[in-house]
């Protein structure tokens, strides 16, 4: 079932491969997904906070900080009404304070002046216009908060998509990034609700099974669809594994 050549406009992913991959991936997610607090909400603000925290920080460190931060700032309005220094203080322990400063700027923009009635937009293009929101975060908030049918590619997703559909692809090049976003869009289920599960499952597979440190193909639910497993290529790279959710370079 697996393919070995990179998908392209003239060489699309066969529908049987796309459908089987998606079904197996989502079925596995139903059995194996971690119970994480941001998966229990559709509140766009809470989803955004979790995504910003996860960009540079491991899940285990984010969970308690996420809860503590939301006790201090339970809404986007409460962030917008605070000083940047107070938001950075509540962010302490996570580092990369640009994320906190951007969150404050975003909250001010969205909640002041009657813009958007204090709510985050549901479409990735509108989300990307806000401070500190890149392509990945826009897709994540749209999909995980609003169940908008939106693709997303972070480092975990990029690794899985490359290994399954295009092992020869160069992920660090602009062309490689574009190709990964095209693959993510091509395999996205039609329904936004199913796309929510699909996107969560792709990230979970990259965090738990198809990691940077090792590809545990014998345990992988999509191995029959995977070009890397089929070719028995040494599954790559990265001497140090991570479960951090670093956004992949945004697609144009
Ligand atoms: S079969 Fe192996 S290389 Fe392919 S997605 Fe699964 S873990 Fe990754």
C-alpha cells in the first residue's frame, strides 16, 4: 500500500492510502491518546495558551503551568487588562518570554476597541494576522477550538508525514516545507470534527511512536501505509529526541 515517491500535483496520494492511513491513525488515537487538559476544552483562549506554552516546552512541564496560568488569567480579557510585566511574571518557569509578550499584545488587540467582540477568529488566515501566531498555531487554534477543517504541521507532524509519504523529501528546505503542508492538506478528512481527531492523532503519533529519537515501527498503527517502514530505511535522525511542539517553518 505504501508509496515511495514524494506526492505532488501530478502524483497525488492515492485515495485508498489516504483513507486507510486516516482510519488507522484515528483508531489508534482512540486507544492510546494521553488525557491532556487542553484536549478537554474547545475554549479558543485556553487552546491558544496551551499551544503557545507547548511551542518550546515539554508536555510534563506545561500541564501544571497551564493550570496555574489559567487560574491567574482565566480569560483573554483578563490578559488584556493586565500589564505585560504581570503576564510575564505568571509565565515564569516556561522561558521564551516573547510568547507571553505576544499573548498580551494579542489580547489587547482582540479585546480592546470592540474588535471581534473579544473572541479569537475561527479561520487560520485571520488568526495569522494576530501577534505571535504562525501557520502552525493558526491551524491548531482553528482546528482544536472551532473544529475548522484546517491542516497543521509542527515538527512532530512533519516527521510523521515525511516518513510515511515522502521519505526522500528534504524537510528543512522551503520546498520541503511547502510539500509537507500540501501533504497535510491532502490527507485532511472532510469533516472539521474528524479533522480535530486526525490532527491530534498525527501529533500524538509523532510524540509517542514515530519520535525523533526512534521510529517504533513494530508498534505503529500506520506501518502498512508507511514508505519508510516499507523500505526499512534507518528511520532517521536527530540524536536527541523531543516531545516539544516546535512549529515547523510556516508554509507561505
Ligand atoms: S511505521 Fe515507523 S517510520 Fe512509519 S510512521 Fe510508524 S513509526 Fe514512523
